[in-house]
């Protein structure tokens, strides 16, 4: 118990434990982002997290709660709007992503009493990881992993072929909503480590590296987790020793791992 | 006659006030092979999507028999190359037992590809995989959207033969969309010519003489199909023996066939 306590009292270990927890859920969700071509969508949700932060200060609720709620609302708006087909999806995403980010920044500037570390929010902060954050991360990880295991067959099938999944009786719409909810949750908890601007990178890069080596969907998820671990530990070590910002260091490590994987392996048969 | 597997009752689907499917009545029974033909934009795919519950219906009704298991073969299997997936795994996702999945693969002649990646299949192999997947579900009704797409001519004839055999083995109903008029005419029991509404329907041998069919496809196509049938007024059974052809007049003719153009 005392060892764990000592570890949790050290901010570096707190950041590392938190980062590994984030990698654990960013792996599988990142695979879905890659499989369903939702990279820009993830980016939009991440950007809207800043709006969530501003709103949390405004109505004084915990940051994580405000971020989750804002992300869910934005996700629902996106789904509803993309159905009307008034605008191309990427245009719509571009509008919402940057508007949400801008509104968040403008709102924060109206609150001079609130001291926020903007750089920390945008790019992650090694020092910011509290014990409460760890609870959020691992609580969120348990919920997300439980949902993924339970709904795996349906999520996979509706990703492979939505209409086939629907004819075979999978609740495709509900599964999509659950997936959005999980994205919102992972953004809320990953924000502390890599910052809102770089969350999508932590989702996509490990999954893309894993694709090169994987033969089954589950294999790819497992490898994406491993690549996530590598990125987080490498990035935090870099940040610790060279005093570089945490988020960018994690992403740089993920990118290096990606480059090494792609240059040393041939395309797999699967 | 047994109860129909699925019945469309005055089914209408509109997109922005333009009817894509206009007051279509249709029922599919066990043992039927019904092929929907029609020009591009005739609403063929919309019709079967409405039947499958994938497309909201504007008015009219789709009635499916209770507990109906549908095997659906979509138009083409465009899969995300970032998702590593083997043929075996894709089959297993049907939720059926391994032995049944392998049997279905063997039945469609691609058991040797069980360990291959789905991303490396040819057009014909993909269609057979989709058919095997539908088959593993032991469907009461098989719905196929242009099953022969991307399949060469020899493969097409073999594929339609296979569909007929499966109908006999599973005692299921078959509803499909096809563009290959000649093959359709040879391989199907009943043809429905769709152009938003049902232009005409009936046995293949007779429908090519139907004025509505000639209107829809043009005289040259209708004649080429008719000529084809003149030379092939018999059928082969599964062993290749000649069996007497069916002769009967087109059994229905859409009564809304006045072809008013807006």
C-alpha cells in the first residue's frame, strides 16, 4: 500500500499511470476511428472539449462532466445535421470544430477571474494529473472496456457493413450512439495528458501503426494499446528529461514508432 | 398455397416529392425466384431496401412473416482496408457455428479461401463470400442486389445456377435485382419490370412481348431477349438434361401502365 501511495504522491508516476490508462482505451477507440474514417470527427469532438471547459467554469460543474456533456451534445448535433445532407460532412465538421474552439476561447477570455493554463489545456500538462484525474481515467476505462467487450460483435459488424448488420438485427443506430459516448468520455479523460489539440493523434497513430502488423481486428486493438503505451511512456520520459511539453512529446514518440513500424515491415497479407 | 414470406402492399417511397417506388404490390413465397429488372433509377434498390427495413417507407406496408430470417447479399462489399479481416472471421461474425460457416463456404465453392483476407478477393469471390454468409444464416428469404456484378460471363451463369440450387436446397424464396437481361430470362421464374411502378410482370418467356416491357427497354433489347428465347425454349435441369419449357402468358400486367410523363 505504501509503495502505491509513494508512487501516487509523485507527479511523474501519476502522469505515467494516467497515461497508460488513457492508452488502454485510446487503442480500441482509435481502431474504430481508423476503421470508420472518423478522424475529422474525433478532432471536432476534441476541439469542442475546450468549449466544454469554458462552460464548466461558467456554470461551475467539474471539468470532466462539462467536457463529456458538451462532446455528447456536439456529437448528437453532428449526427442530426449530417442526416439532412444540407452540407458535406467535412464542411460541417470544419465549421463545428473551429467554432467550438473559438467560442470556448472567447468565453474563457470573458472570465478574468478564472485562472486557466491554456497551453496545458491545448497541449497537455505533465504536472496537472491529480489523484481525481486518475480515478476518472480508470473509472472511464472500466466503463469503456466493459461496453466494448459486451457490444464487440455488433460494433464490429456495423463497422464492416452497416446495412448487413442492420438486416441481421444489430441495433446499428444505438451502437453508433454508444460509440459517440465512448469518444466523448475518452476525450474528457485524455485531455489532461495530451491536450485537446492532440487527442486525435493519440487515437489514430497507434492504431495506424498496429494495422501494419495485425491479422485480426482484436489483434489490431491489442497492438494499438501497446503502441499507445510506448507513446505515453516515451513521451513522458522525454518531457521529464528535456522539459518538453507533455502532449507533443507523446505524439512525437507515437509518430516515431509509426515510422519505424512502416519502414521495417512489409505489408501484411491481412 | 402457403402464406407469403413477405408482402408489399401499395408500397410507396418518395424522395423530395419524386416517387422512387410508386404503389408496388408484390409477394414472395417459398420456392419463388423473382427477379426485378428495370432501367437505371427505376427504384429497384430502393424497393428491396424498403423490403429489408433499411429505407423508410412513405406509404403502404411491408409485411414480413413472423420470425423470418433474411439472407441479404448487398450490391458490393466495399470494405475498409484498414480493418484486417479474414474470410473465416467474416463468416464467424454471422454468429453461426464454425462447421456451418465452413459448409456454406464449401457450398459456394470458396472453402479454399477461408484463411485469405477479404481485401484480396476478386469480384466474383466477394459475391460468393457474401452469398455464403447469407447462406450460413439458413435464410427463409434470400435477397440479392445485382449478385453477378463484377463477375465474368461464365461465372454469371454459374452464379445464377447456384442461386437456383440453393433455392431448392433451402426451400427459400429468392428476390433479386439484375441487369443481365439474358441470364435473368433464362434463370428466373418470374420477372418484374420496374420503372417506379410495376410496368409488367410475368414469366420470362412471355414478358419480352409485353408492350410495357418494349416501352421500357426499347424494341431492340426486347427483340434480342425474345430471339434468345426462341432458340432456348427449353430448360436444363441440374444434370444438364433438357426439360420442357414453361409456356403461359404473362400473368399480370400493371394496370397503372399509362406512362404519363411529368
